[in-house]
């Protein structure tokens, strides 16, 4: 059975830089120094590491800087192994395959105010967004960076801090700030965004629940635990391009069923937050459980790692 192709870009590590707080900056370039595929500010890429791990990281550099991808990686000793592999094993000259960039800030022409809230190393996508806005927009923006004490990527953030574009909140001195006071009032011309620990994101989601979905942007580090539906029923996937039918057992993920059927699907988080496994759907009634697709996108796409079906048959654009 013909597999779905997975598109990766071959890059070479051109730089490894210590960035404080157990963090390193990795610069990836095309081997022949061509421009890399374009990206939105704060987009993320999957790194296909030499040891077989696939990990997702936000881009720190702005889209105009398209000759390289720059990522910031904090070494997590108790993490899943990706950050340790990058810190301990990756050197200048190593080859790393990366996915095409996904996600990032889709700034609307009518947005005149941006408020970013970051926790610790969650500042990485906002560094890209902030520098992009400085260069391309007259919109007002403010980044609230919440840390215990040490500022990550301090050298890169310093110009924005000096310009009053970044406010640092040190919880060791003043406690955690009130998110509502940082975000302010909802408005059609205001975009708010958050990246950080899951507890912070949860509070941010509750705070902005009544906001228009298009005006709220969230970046996550780790996918939430999957929700097991005790009433899940089996259903059939029809792959429109080949006419192949694949049975999804009760309680089985759509991704697992496709993989069992020999269909190769790009994956990373397997929890509905990264966008790697986005697939178009044509007919049926998907049960969306991802945390990334907008209501508009859900009319055309689903994430096979977490999506289900509320009908007996679901037709995919595969």
C-alpha cells in the first residue's frame, strides 16, 4: 500500500551557543546555503534526531531571517530524552532532518495590540514574534515574562527589555502576577498568546474562554494526557485517493489504525498540540480533540493522533 510521504528538510548544525540557564541555541542551515522553507513568527519544527527521537521546538528567529532556523533548547534531566540528546550529543556539522515549519502567529491586519504571556523557556516563540513585529508592524505589543529568578535567553531579550517591550516578573521576589491584569480586556483588535507550564496555560485558557478563538493563541510544550472515551465505537475510514477502507477498533486511535494499515503518517507529540499529523477530511462527522486547530480549520482538517468519529464512516483526503 502506498504510504503518505513525510516531508523533511536536510539541515546541518552551523552553530551551538550557550544561552544561560541550562539552555543552548542551535542554528540549522541548508547544506548548500539555500534559503529554508518560510515560516510564520514563532512557528515550530520537528527535529528528527540521529538517535531516532522526533522532538518539536519553536523557532526563535524571525521569518525574514530565512537562511537559518534557530531553536533554543533547555536541558531537561528528567525529560523524555530529546533535550539531553541535543545538549550532550549534537555538534557543529551534524546533519539533522527537520519538518516543514508549522503553526506560529497568524497576525490579522486589524490587530493593533498584542499581549504575550510566557513562562520561563516558553519565551522562545515570542522572541520570534516580537522581533517580527518590531520590523514589520506599527502594532503595540508587550511581552510579560514570568520566571522564578533567572531570565532565559537574556542576551537576546535585553534589547526588548531595554525598549520596554518585555516586562520581567520574578516570582521569587513578588510572587506570581495576576494573569487577568496582564492580559487586560478583550477586544476585536487585541491578540493574546501564552506559552509556558501547563498550569499557567490552563489558567490562561479559562481567563480567555469567552474571547474570540481567532484572538487567542496558545503554544504548548507537552501534550495533555489523552482522554479515553468509554463509549467509543468502531468506525470505518475511507481513504479517498485509493479507495482503501481501514477499520478503527473501539478505543483505538485513528493514527494507530492507519499505521497498522501501512499508511505512513508524520507524528511528533501524539497528543493533538503540534500539528504534525494534520489530515484533510472530506465526509463524515469528526470528533475533534486537538488543542491546535481553529474552528475554521476543523471544517477541513483533523489531527489523526487524537480525533475520533461520531459517525460510522469517515472519509479522509489520503
